[in-house]
């Protein structure tokens, strides 16, 4: 009655949390470790990934530019009106003017670095005049001479040329950002999502809206091609795949339980009772996880679905004895089974709790979910079943077929244990080649299995934009905007230029914020540098007259030059101006009293030099998520192997304490199962990573269960125990087998490893009885 | 985005008012030329001229006069140019100063009197690339290449012929209003380029002649420049 009360409370609390806090997390990054070394970097990384994560790219392509333009404008208008986007950039017609309006008046403060270097030379004015002459006589002079009367030394064209060199492969055509590839015209629309890209409902709305726009565009322009990429699309695809996994694993496991229960126990009552601990365990686990973590990761749910195969174990053990017992004593049977069931549940929970010791948040959630589910199932079976199953089984005199199989297995091991052990030893010995050939990888990409079509689309679109290493970036921070901008300028100069001995710069930056928003210090220094021209006024004027420039233009040039500088360009002004549209993501903003800037990186040529230079400045971070996570995963993989090793030793100690020397025999099946699993993974060509290491814990948990049950079983009840083990193992194998078919690499790794390990543990479990015989 | 800047520089709407151009290459266009040509309507004379130039090189000394509206007087220069198919256009300026330039579909290379060189890769400058490709197309002698970049017009009189070209590419059209090639029989005599702001550049080809492939080797060194990265 007490347990029923506990269950009622758990059910109510779970119902409350599911109804109130149900939130399914699909962000694969949520599985990854929090950076425990530098919380500031972690918060910046989140800031950066937030800024980058909300960016969505759309490409409209067609063979005929005019059709493409019409479709792009239509899509741009729809997107602008949609609440799904915070901002949409497709109409660049005003931005051309915005650039000119903002920067042309500031041409003496915001200078091209090449002009600035020339001005710093003693004869800089002569170099500038010569450059003007050379430009005027070129066939391509039209690119530079449009503003000759107001900018005779061509400061602004030099700046524009610098921007052009750092530009991507697109240009503005009729107010749209366009390009050509493989004979097709295309236009790019960029947008900032107004929603969290990992929010389920928002993803659904976004996908539906995108599909509708695609349909509508095709209706108007049949051959139009619309592609898009964003974190939301990846997250949405991941979510859908996980949902498919959950459905497949749940349905498959439940179906397995139903078939096994009905074919072995033949009554609907057994079926109803079998489902009771599963339902109670998983429902309670849902509520507890939501209460503790505030949300549920979709991977936890998928993994939780495989828990069905474990939660049913305790029921099957009890059912197996009920099925065969004559006479039937419900309480006594439970009392006899209790030590084995308790020890089994304890070792399984311990092995799951091992996952909780890792710093990986997602795994902690899985550990809590599984442990809770197992304990509630165990409690329900132990405390409720003796009251719910009072009558003997109607077919107790008629053993099921599986029982005969179990008996045959026990007989086989009894008669041929030496040959069987020899075969096992030989097999394991031969399998060692698999162990040597097992490849190890710590790359997070090994855990990432995104849909190929979406990945290919994303890569193609990034190639159009000229992005080669979109994940790598620098984050520059400062106490103020000015200090951050100054640091960035120094870094850009140090790292963006080739060192004397080489031709390649250590790093090839993407667009650098200070090219568009220089520090106050740089703007003042630039303006001061231009003032040196006033000292050469006569010589410059004479040369400009010689070239043919009108006197009023020359006079106007010197007047504007010697005038006090315009108000310097401040971040606030720049951020508000249309000219910064499309670049604002480089300004990460203020957080914890620091201003942070994002610096995209296209290519890294000398990582060591980059790290050496960065180390000299406070608040500059080199962020390479792949490298960071690989390093972290390597550490965690080693930890997981130590953890698994420690768990095996702990369980071994527990067995020695409980069984004495017999503990060695009981420990042997799970230990050999783990070894066979590693060999099999090697032979199957799998790449071993963190998740395989952690799955070894599960093999221990379940494998040791089987050993204990057989070790605890009296000799005459061995076939019954073996029947229960076979039923349990079949459902477990079904659950983890379905898990191994998952599209998610994490689940696939755990599923496959556990599948092999549990199968091996079951086949080797009879070894656990030898200790008892010898004793 | 910043990459629009080159486009910006070419936008007529924000340019200063140009001074009156002394020549008007594009003026009176409709009276000089009939409607633009298609492959089917290419006159026999033009077919013959193109056939003579197709896959051939071209070299000439040139005298250039450039009228820039913002300058009070025209700029005069002389030099030599060499065009070799698929290798580009080499242009050597002899006066008023020494300067070498090689224009290919991948880059613009420049070498000054002191030996200093400058390379502008065109991959990241679509506007300049469009301009260069169109410029090279003028010398190609290929109808397909010409037609890919321009709307083509043609008129012939007893004294000679004129090939009128109006850019088809919108980026190019922002810079160039029209190009007109003057010729006599199969010989190229002059090239006039009028920009959208009214600036006009006229090149007189003083001794233009076709360079057959057998003679290309003699000019090979002029097309050898440091490779771009």
C-alpha cells in the first residue's frame, strides 16, 4: 500500500511536470561539456553561437536573371513581413547609398591601410600623385575616377578596393546580392531568426512556412530553385530523426514485450502486469528528469525508450517462476528472488550512475532517467507483483518452448563445459586482431550524423559565399568598445599580414570589424596623417593643375582636408546606420562589463604563431569548436575508460565480498563480454569513441545481472532462471538493436556496443555457475 | 555588405555631374545603327571581319586620348598593345610614362618603371571581372563571345565600318554606355569607349595587324607574370 501511495505521488508529480514543463531539447550541443576552465569564454561562445546560430541563408537560383530577380524580391517581401525573422537583408539598393553616405564624408578618418602607410612616408604625397596618374591612364580608370573632383587623391576608391578584396564572391545587381555558378544566376538573402532555433514549435512553423514559400514561388516561376541553410534546419532535421528513433524503439520494444509475454505466459493479465512497471518507471523518470533539468533532451527520450528492455527484466524473472512453479507461493518466491533482483538492480543502477559522473550534461540526464526508471520498475515488481499474481499459472505443468531451450543450454554447459570454454578462449584469442585494429576518434564529428542532403546543401551555400572554415573564429574582448577595437586592429596587423620570411599570412580573416569601424585612436591618427599633406599644398596643387583638375576642385579638396574632422564614427552610430546591415553580427555587444567582437576566420596557415600572438593579449580567444571538443572528448574518453575500469573493479570487489572466490567466475561473463564487444567493434570497422566507452558500463550492469541470477539460482531452478534471462535478454537485445539502427551516432554507438555485449554476456552467463559447483 | 562598394563607385545616381564630353560615341546611336544583331542577322561583311580575327592575335601601336569630364583637358598617351587569345591583353604605355599591364580573365597585372609590380585578382571583384571579360571579348573575333557580353550593332559604309557594342551584363552596363570599333576592310582602326558618366576614351590603332599563332612565341615573355595565389 505504501508503494502504491509512492507511485501515486510520483505519477501526480510527473503529470504536473510533464504538463507544465514539457520541453524537448534537440540541440546536440547540449550533450557537450560545459567549459569548466573559463566561464567567461563559455558565455562568449554562447553569445557567438547565438549570433551565428540565428543566421539563416537563402539562395534563389534560376537560369534567367530577370526571373530570379522577381522571385527573390517576392520572397524577400514575404520574409520581411513574416514574424519568423528579426531582420531580413535582401534589398541592397539603399545600402549602396548608405555606404557612400556614411564613409565618403569620413574619407580622411577612415583610410585604406595602404594609403595610411603611404601618408606615413616622407614623400608620401608624391607617391599618391603618381598613383593618381597611373590610375588615370589605365583602361580600368572608370573604377576610380568618379569622385575625382572631391577626392583627387583617390582615398575612397582605395578603401572600397580593400573592402572588395575581403569580399565574398557576390556582387550587387539591381539591388540584389547576386552571383553566378554553373551558368545559373542566383541571389542571396540573409536573415536573423526571431526565434530560438532549437524550439520545437518554432521549427515546425519555420519548416511549414519555408515549404509554403517554396510551393508558392514554384507556382509563379516553375523552374525556380530555393535552398536554405540555418541551424534551425539542422536542429529540425535532428529532431525529426530523433522522433523517428523514439517511435521505432518504443513501438519495437513494446511489440517485443507483448509477443514474448503472450507466447510464453499466454495471459492478458501477464501482459498488463508486464507493462505496469515499464509505464510506472518511464513516467516517473520523465517527471524526475524534467524536475531536475528543466527540460528533456530528445536523446534521453530515445535512450529512455530502450529502457523498456531493462525494466521488463524484473517482471520476467518473477513471471518465469510463476510460469513453472507448482505449487505457487507468491511471497516466498519473491523472497527467494529478492537478493538476485536487488543485486542486479543495484549493479545496473550503479553502471548507469557511472554515466552521471561524466561532465556531459546529456549523459547525466540519461543516467538519472535510467536509474529512476529502473528503481521504480524494480520497486513495482517487488512490492506489487506478489499481491497481483496470487494464483498459480494455469499452464504450470506445461513448460513453454523457451524453457526447453533454456534447459538444453544449461545441459550443454554442464556436459561440455571444457570444450565450450576452450572454444570461447580460442574465439576470444582470435578476436584479438579486432582489438588491435580498433580505430579511435575523439572528433565531435564522429558523434554527429546530420542528414547528408542538408549538409551538402549547407556546404554548397557556404561555398557560394566563400566561407571555408565557418566554425573557427576569434573573439576579442575589452573593457570598452575602444579597447576591444584597438586590440582587434593590432591583431589584424600582426596576423593578417605575411611575416617577413613567408608569403602567407598566419591567418586569413573574414570581414574584420575595424575595416568598417576603426577605433577612435585609429581614426584620429588617420586624420592627423592626412594633415601632413597640407605642408605640401603648393606641390600637390601644381601637380593636380598639371593633370587638369579644375581650380575649384583643388580648392575644395584642401578646404575639406584642413577642416576639423567630422564627429568620429562611434559604434552606436555605426550600429544604427544602414551601412552596417549584414555586418552587425561582428559586434557581439556588452556582457559582464566587457565588449566583445566576433572575428570570422577563413583559413589558418600557422596555428602556432596565431596562438603565440593571441597569448600576448588579454581577452582574445581563438575558438575552434571542432578542436576544442576533440580535446575535451579525448579527455572524457580516457575518463570514461577509467570510469568503466573502476566500475568493473568495484563490482568485482562487491562480488568477492558477497561470494568469495566464486566472485571470479561470476565476474568472468561480463568481463569477457566487454572484451568480445571491443573485438567485434574492431572487426566491424567501427571507430571507438567516448560513447562506446560509456556503453561498456551498461554491458557490465546487465552482464553482471545475468551472472548473479544464475549464481543465486538453485541448481534445479537453473532452467527457469535461464528462461527469465533469455526473455530479459531478448527484450534488451531488441531495444538496443533498434537503438543501433538510430540515425544519431551517439545512440547508434551505445546501441551497437550494448547489443553485442549483452548477447555475449547472455551466452557466457552459465560460466557464473562454476564457482558454485566448485565450492 | 561591403562588397557592394565597387558597384557603388559605378552608380551613376551619385556621381558628380560630368562635364560635356567632346565626342559622343553613343550619341545618335539609333541613326547610326539599326537594331541589334542576332546570329541569324549578322551581315556578311561582319562575318568576314570576324572570321579574319577569330582565334588570331592582334598587335598595334596605339595613340590614346581620354576625355575625363572632371579634367579640363584630355589625357594623351601612346604605347603598344598585344592581344593573344586565351592569354590576355598586354598593354605597354610608353608615354607619358612607362607602364606595363597584362589583363587576363583572372587578374590585372601592372609593372611600373621602377620594376614594382601589382596584381589585382579578379575572383573577388566581380564588377572588374565583368569589365575585363567584356574588354577581352572585343578582341576575340568570336560572335559567341561578343554576343555573350554585348548587344551587337553594325553599320558599313564605303569608307569603312563600325561595330557598336552595348553591354548586356548589368554590372558592366553601370560602367560602360557603349563601345564602338572603327574599321576599314578587315582592319581594326580605332576603339572608342564611352562610360556612363560621359567620359570617353579613344584608341587609334596606328599599325594594327593580325598575329597568327605562328608569331605568338615572339611575344611570349610579355605574358609571363608571377602567378596569382
